C-alpha cells in the first residue's frame, strides 16, 4: 500500500504553518534542510542556507502570517515529495492584509524526517 500523499503533504504544510504561527524563525528553520533554497514571495533575494532563510523569516514573521492551501498538486518519487499549487496568506499586522501566491515545496526524506530542500513562492501575476 502506497503513501497517502494528500495526508502527508497536509501534515507537512500544517507543521510549517504552525511553526510560522509561533513567530520564531528558529522553529521554521528546523523544517528546512541545511542546504535548502528559498525563493520567497516577499523578497528579491534567493536564500541559499539556514542563515539567509532565517533572515527572511525574521522579517516575514513580524506580520504574523497564516497560510491556507487553495490548490495542491502532489507527487512522490521515492524519498522526494513535490507539491505545487496556490496558497493564500493572511497577515495580522502590516500594510498588506492578504497575498495569494503560487508555490512549490520540494521535500526530501532524510532519515525519518521530511525536510524542505526547495521552496519557491511567487505572488499571483493577476489580481
């Protein structure tokens, strides 16, 4: 019997979103592999390592984001899970209240943990 990919991704996303809710970048960073790449929605810079990714989240979490998946397209290839789709972020603080974005998460199973190795997010081009 195969892995229930929808349940697995839901669990992974919910863990990531819960880490965002803590407001603590260190909790978010633990979900990324040490060599992860982050191409984020609200920054012009690609983040190449934990220090750079932590810097992004230190600023991003100030606005108290909460994400919701609108569409998820999930594929699993052995120890790699890829999910691309659309999510919406609501922000409790700051000038922007809502951002709808396209995303791709690439997870790799390392030991018994699924860690993010690639995360790309970009705002929808048409509002």
